[in-house]
C-alpha cells in the first residue's frame, strides 16, 4: 500500500492528471452554481414584474365604483 501511494505521489504525470481532474470538477461545480444563481435572478425579476402588474390591476379595480367593478369582473367570471 505504501509503495503504491509513494508511486502515485512521486509521479509528476499522475499528479498532473489528478490535478486536472480535480480542477475540471471544481470548474464544473462553479459553473453549475453560477447557472443556479442566474436562474433564480431571472425568476425573481419575472415575479417582480408580475407583482407590479397585479398591483396595477388591483389599483385600477379599487378606483372603479362598485357597480362598474362588478360589471367588469363579471365579464371575466366563468358561467
């Protein structure tokens, strides 16, 4: 066991290959996290836009008189 370990740690080629593999895995993990962050930011932006539209609709409905609001909402209701 000690001989195998000494061989692996003593060979610069095997150490370089091992370092390249670890580096590639680390880079892939970093890219995956960056993709997750980008997707979360994209979803947060979409949710903020949807919330703004919902707030505008709520304000518009609140500004209408009650009978007119009922007529407007009735056109959206399913029969």
